[in-house]
């Protein structure tokens, strides 16, 4: 390995040598133990080498850094023939440490039970101590390097796939194990069921020799004596391992009903503390997994099938999932808990996989051409899938949230899925599970193949926050999953697209007229503009760049390893610059080209690149090549790189649009009201919650445009009035506002130097702020903190406990106030939630408080 990680940096290493060998399929066989907070079992890796793995000269040989320069050696284990059964049958008394010898002067870090744990080396990666190469240099042996962290690896062995009964039916070389694996992986896509069956059979085959292995902070390294090239290295290996309770890929916690659960948290280190894997996105693989847990638990996972439990003995159940679409291992997700399923009403036959006539504008949805990705059973090749507006879906949550899910979430899923289909066409995935995760989840949502996590914060208030966030995560099915970034530093290719598309999907889900959709989207653009301004003023410039590697974007070392800049910086999790700048770039392009032209292109882009990894230039070059030259004056890939992707701060084209953003619709009028003080200006706020379905709160706006409201000016007047008023003073009549309007109103009031307790009390009473969605309540809490409104401190405490995904900023505000009572409130709330809090969040908050 050729990475030297500077310990003073917050970069994330991807150490797997994917240029030499690739994992094409994983088979996981795991047990979940809540008492010990450990997941243990085996993972079988099916590997494929390429034509680049020929012997090179030994000039780049890696040598040992020991004082005597003595060669590091691994002890050769005895061959074995041990069939794999349930992992609970393995004895911890077996001396697995016998198979590993450290070099001179190095300590054996194996535990007393024989577990060879990751060494916590302060220097990061130091693989040069192994006198075997990651490639195949000269006479040295090939070294398989996997991304691995916080795992106890117990044993690694080659799998004797030739011993599988019936394997000779589809292989010409039944005695050559690597050839068997190659031919198994080469089966055509229409034989995927047979392929999965044989993967499962092979994974249970006996071992045929234990392999040498060692670990460091970030990797697991495996070699076989005598295997000098990736071609010679075993192509089916089994790793027996267990996770650690403190492992950073999963969190063990309690759900909102107080029951234990565990789930993948979208950690910066991804899944390497859940199973050894190849994390670089280029390592596209499929997987299947069998997970056992107590019968009272439900196992959810990234999988194409809606798994049902198989009852085992001793009150245990087994769950099986599989995926046939190759994706990066980082997208694998699992959640185990006492979830309650809430089934939606059965979709009508018109919604699911039905044929209908297509208008000319929808003809591109019928496109079924040759896909550009590696072969797999692709939904874009199936006529029935192209017309399936609403894919099958399930909703899970703790029992105590069942009512909120049924009232808020369930009615939104069909229209949001249908809206996404109307914009982008074929759903890349055949089904969707949605899980309301515990309160310690550090985000409002996270999308993985076939499953979406949503924060409980999305269930409060009206439907807007839940609907927009659901649309955001649905958009990731196309951008982020079916189409992924080849370089993880280009997060905007996922988050920018999802942010831009969430507005489009949500407007269609509400069935808004074009002018109503435009009005809604302009208001949201105004709010995002304000958020972006705050972001660039309060974050390091180097973390504001969307393409930080510039011309080196997508480059990796000879072995395939690379480093993700700032990938381990705990503050990066809370930054939104990739969402916001990416959103404004796509909004800029859509406006410049015209929305019809832009979205027609986007559908073509999805058809071209689904199932593949891309860089920014892939999208931009295809975009500019597919639009008339008269529609792209002064647009070039170079200019977009310079102005939008490779510079910090506010992009220059967006700066020029600043006045238009400030003057658009409601935003301009709200600003005028605030600056005008007591002057009364016409302010056409939209109506309150409409009568009828929750999906249509913007309905009736056109009919009420002539009604004038001076909401902000009224609040300014209320705030300036003396406490005692003459009886003849007229009472102000306030409009009920939608959530985005309330956010904008509260943001303007936050700029007021003083807001009296009487005004704050009236605000809360009239708008019922404590019952609004989390975005509104967040601004309300900021007002409470800024003006030390002690009567509403309970709202701040509730927010910090129940809305942890959004509460980090409030801790800072409470401490900066230098008010002893507020600081005590912050510390008390942190102590109450610290044990359950997301690790990155806890780290950031602790730095604020202590």
C-alpha cells in the first residue's frame, strides 16, 4: 500500500487494492446479539482478477522497517477441511493467533481469546511492515487488502468451491476452483436465481486451507503462501469475524419505545466496521445475506426481496435478503429492531405495472436500449417496470409512532413515488422499505438500495417537511445509488441533484399548477440562498469547494487506494454546501436551458448512465453536447468548473442572481415589510392550511392573491407597542402561514435587536409554533435563546432531545449567549442524551460545551 496518512489531517483512507483484484459478490451469514452488542459470523468474498495482474519488476518492493531489516513472516497454517455451520458452533478456544506471527520488535495484539483485533496505530496506515506486496512484484506474494476497522477477525480461509454438489453442471473445469468462481460470476443476467443459489452453496462449502492475515487501523491484509499474483490468489475466501460494540459503522441504541435496536448510521467510515470489504466506489458488487436474531426482532436490509422471517429453534428467526444490481459496498444497510409494520392501502391496478398509452412527450420513458453498465437484471430493460409509477413499499417504525406514520407518512408515499416516475421515468429499484429510525439519528434521512431511513422529526407539523424529505430520499434512487459518484469528494452529484429534484417531485405530488409550483420553488430558493450565505460565512473555505481534487478528481494510486479529503472531519457531517451549491448549479442550468429541455436531457442521462459511476465532467459534457448551441452561450465545462465547482464562497453567476433572488415574489415583499418598519405594504401571503387533503396546502392561492396581509409589519408594530395600550387601539389580525412562510418570518424576526416576551408569547399562541414542523421549531428555538424567553425553555429542551438531527446548532447558541441558565440547560440536555447520541454529533457538541 502506498498511502502515507498525515495524522494531523481529517482525511479518510480507502486502502483496498481494487486495481489488482475486485470483490464481485459478498455472502454474509450473521448473528445479532443484543446482550453483548455484537454482530458475528462469516462473510464469503467472491473475487475477480483482471488482465493487469502480470508480474512486474521487483523495483517497487515494499520492505520491513524493523531495526534489523529482517523479513516479516507469516506462519504457514496446516490445511484444514472444516465445513461451515452456524457461527455459534465455533469455539473461542481455538488458537487462531497461531496463524499470525508479527515481525521482530512488534507486539502481538491478539486477544486472549485468539481474536486478532485492529491495532489502534496513531500513525494511521503503516502497511510497509509486511514484506509482501499489494500487487505482484517479482517473487513476492500477492496481498489482498480490504478496508476494515473496529473488527475482530478470527479466521480467514480459502473455500473449496469444487466440493459443491452439482457445480460441474455449469463449469468446464470442475477441479479448478478459481475457474469455477470465474464461470459462476460470468453467468448471464437471466440466470440470476441460479447464480445466487450457487453463491449460497459455495459459501457453505468446506475450507481448503487457512490463509495468512493481519490487520492495522484501517485494513485487513490477506495472503496465501506461493500465490504471487492476483490470478493465483484464491477467488473465494471466507472470513470469520465479529464486530465491536464501539464500532463506528453501526449504533446500538434504544428506539422511541425503549426497545433495543441496531442500525447502520451512515458513518463517515461507511461499512468497514460492519464487515471487511472494498470501499472504493469502483468496487461494484452484489450481495446476499442471512441474518439471525431473536424472534421478537425485525431485520431490514438493502435487498430486492421483501424478506419474511424463517422460524428457527430457541426463539430465533432468520432473515434472507439479496441484491443483483452491482453497487458499492458502502451502500449496504441493515437495521434490526422491534419495528411495527404499517401497510398502506392496496394500490389500484392503474398504479402498479400497468400499460397505458404514451403521449409523444413521454415516449422517452418507453426507451429500452442497450444499457451501458455491466450485465445484471436491469429494470430499464423491462417494459412492465417502465410503466410502474408506484413500486411496492412498506413502512416500519416503533409502535409508539404508528399513529404519526399513518397520519403523516403513509398518504405521502404513493404520490411522491408517482411524481418521481413522472419526472425521471423507470424506478431503478423494485421496492422500498421506509424506517423511522431512533432519535439519535444524525440526519433527517438517508437513502440506501431498497430502503430509506427517516428521522422522527419529519413526522411533526404539517406534511411539508415529511413530503420534501421523502422526495429527497426517493431522488437518491437515481442520483446517489443507480448513478453514483466515482470520486466521493464530488458529493454534489448526489446531494445537489436530490435537493433540486425534491422541489420538482414535491410540486408534482401536490398536483400544483405551474405558477403555484414556481411560487413555492422561488420561496424555497430564497430560503436556501440565506442558508448558503450563512454556510460560507461560517465554514473553512477549503471545505466549500465541490470539486476539491480538481484535475486529479477520480485519480487513484497504482493499487487503487485513495484518500477522501476531510472525510473524517466531524463538522463535515453538518455542512450543507454540497447540497446548496449543487442545487443552485442545477437550478441555474435548468433556467438557462429551459426546464423542458433540461428535464428531457436528464431522463436521457439517466437512461445512459444508470448502473454506472460518473464524474462531474460526464454529466456536464453530455449536457452541453445534447442542447442546441444557441441555448448555451458562455457555457462550457471549463467555465462551470471554474465558477461553480472549484471555487469557494458564493459562485459568481449566483452572485449576479442575488438581486433576483431577493426580489422574487414573497421574499422581496417580506424584506420590504421588515425594512419599512411601521410602513404598511401589500404582502400577498398565501392562505393557511387548505381544507381537504394534506397534499394540497398551496391550493386556492390564485383565488386569494388579492387579499393583502402585512404580517411582518404587524409583528414589528406589536413588538414596539408599550405594554399598556388604549382600548381604542385596533387588534391586529394575522394570516395563518405555511411552514416555509413561517421559517422566513422567523428568520426576519431573528434580525430584530429586541423582541419582547409579550411578542414572543403572541407569536407562539397565534401560530402554535411548538406544534409546527422541525424546521419552524428550530427557528422558534433560536428566537427563544436569543431573547432569553425563559417561559419557552421547555421547547428548547424538547427540541434538543427529540430533534437531535437538527439540534447541534442550538447547543452553540446556548453556550455563546454566556447566560448561566442557558449554558446549564445545554449541559443538562447533553448529559441526558450523550450515551445515545450519534458519535460525530456528540464529539462536536462536547467541543462546544467543555
